[in-house]
């Protein structure tokens, strides 16, 4: 369990990380390619549909 005195440090760290990510450019974050779309569709649509069919 977190101790109460650790919480402000964690909040500051999280705020710094959020600020850093918001200030990053697209080049630093990378691009979303065709392979990324394929993986996204498979894991978000195809596999759940197969699981639903198998559960019937």
C-alpha cells in the first residue's frame, strides 16, 4: 500500500510525464502504419468475435 507521504511525489512525477508526452512531436511518438491497423483490428474485432462464437 502507498504511504500518504509518497502520494505527492507520485502526483508530481505523473504530471511531469504527462507534460513531457504532450510536448513531444509526432516524430518522437512514431507513426501508425498498416501493420498497426491490422494488429488493432485483429485484437479488437476478430478475436473477440471468435471468442463470442466459441462461447455459444
